[in-house]
């Protein structure tokens, strides 16, 4: 019965062309990666889909630090943090992260988590008591939404970027505990939350602002200190979640907040308490990663990334200007997430497949991940890309546009 039921569901997914398939990365995360697809074919692709924004995932210094960490602490942690798995490396990392956010969150403490997904479940399920009210931005990441589902709080959703709507909800709220929750950089759009205004709202209405900086940490702000630093925010009302598997190039996540909040999470956050601590070697490598991100090398990588973003945006703007009938839109974005909205699902999947034929991997993103009618190529850039890589992407886009146009002309009987 179960197998039949699931088989039917799989068929329904396939009928909508929404089946997801795994590919096997046969080499390290880097712009040029050897990838084996479901049909068993292996080929080298130029990747525009990784979140390794600073190109640190295959950095030799991080590989060395990981090896050193394994030599010092062994392969595994052996237990959860509160039993015996909390190593000196974890402790040092938590202190380094607290110092990292100190200019934005005075007196903060930090807790290290195995993943950002778990950190978000932890914060929302532990702080979202019965009687609390959560105000959630419409484009929040799935892990925040799942965390909200695990909480006992009541939930209000506000439209993307609509601070006035949030303000009205806060004004009407009777709850003693109010939690505003938002991504800092929206993962499918690349734009930034209006954090200064959200923080002002939080202050005016005795609410707390929970910020998920998965895509800003390491990328934005001085020394890559993240989106809070980018906006020069400073408040004890901020609760920050940062992930360490994206720009930081390793794995894991942290929550930084007022010590009373982190102390409470330590007592109550089930995704922290009931899981084996991540290998200490990860924490050891992450200490090196923080140092790299804040170093001159980190600064140079961020400067290069900005040049790549500008080059891509100029090139796409020129392409769209040359084809005014093309209903495509490059979303406004100052981050390495550069979405090119093309509209319908079939078109985006065809474009993505055509680009792959040309040796480039640019994933198509469809509903329900994005609103209907806004299917897009989600282009992400990394500091490890070269300017020539960007030019190759621009040339490939130009050639798929030309192909599409000649097909349209043939359909219309013009050619
Ligand atoms: C990737 C991501 C997460 C999850 O982090 P992981 O460490 O990959 O589990 C959480 N929030 C946002 C906005 C993300 O993009």
C-alpha cells in the first residue's frame, strides 16, 4: 500500500516535470567541476550554482587545518555537546564567533550547530513559546518555516519587504513576546532585507529581530562580517544565525545573541541537545576559515567577487538591450546571487539544459520555490571564478537567446 501510494506521488511529480535528481560531484567544489549525471555520463562543467562565495571550500589552508584537526582530535566527537562531545576546538570557535559579532551584538555569546537548518529549528522552536508571536517575512528560507512549524507560537506572515505591513501587525499584537524573523539576503532573489527599518520596528514595539545571514556572512560588510555589519546595526535585540558551509567553505552554523538567550538555547534547544557534536576537526578548520575571511586575502576575494558581479550585470544588461522583445529580467542584486527571471517553467528548464550542453551548470528554479510565472536561472558567482568564466557564461547566454529567437521565427513562419 505504501509503495503504491508513493509510486503514485512520484508519478504526479514526474508529470509536472518537477522530479529532482542527484548528480555526483567527482572533484572538489570549484568553478570547474567533474560532474556525473543520472545517465552515468561524467563531464567537466563550469559551475554557476555553488554557495561557496569566497571560493574557500577547496582552499589548501582549510584542507590542512582539517587534517591538523583530525590529528589533534580524531575523526568524531563521540557524543553530544552536553555529554562529552564539546571539544576545545568547539569552545574556541564559539568564542571567536562571539568576538566576530561583538560590534553588532554587544556582549553576545555564540553557540555552534551542526547545520544552519538545525540552528533555525533550534532558535524558533525554543524561543517560540505558546503565547509568543512570530512575524515571518514571506520569502523566508524553508528551514525558518520548518522552525516556525515546530514552535508553539502564533504566526503572522508579512509580504516581502513590506515594513509598513509588519509595523501594523506589531501594533495590533497583544503578545508579550514578539519575534520578527527574516533572511538577511534572500536566497532566490539576492536582495537584502531592510534590516535598519526592521530593527527600528523591533525597538519601537518591544520585539526581537532574528536574522538568518546564510548568504551575507563572509560576503558583505567590512572583513566580511555580514549583513548586520554592512548596515552598521548595533543592538542587543538582534539574534543572528550564520551558516558556515557557504562563504566560510566548511560546514555548520552558529547562533549569536544575548547570553540569556544562548544560555536558554543550551537548556532547551533540542537540535543542539539531542545530536552528536560535529567533528572537532570542522571547528578547528572553521577557526582558520574565520581568519582567512577577515584577512587581506579575504578582502581581495570580496573585491574580485564585486568585479565579477559588475561584469555579469553589464553583460546581461547589454544582451537584454539587444533583444528588447525578450521578457527576461535580471533582478536587482548587489550580492553574488544574480537571478535571471525568464517566466515559465518549461523555458527555464530548456535554457538550463541548453547551457549544460554548452558545458555550464546554471540551475533553473521553479515554483513552489519561487512564485508562479517567475521561474529563473539562479546564477551564483564565487571569488574563484575568473573574468573569463563570466565571459563564457555571457557568450553561452547570447547563443541560447539566438537559438530561441530563430526557433520563434521558424514557428511564426518568418524564417
Ligand atoms: C543554506 C541556508 C540555510 C541552511 O544552512 P545549512 O548549513 O546549509 O543547513 C538556512 N538559511 C538560509 C537562508 C540558507 O540559504
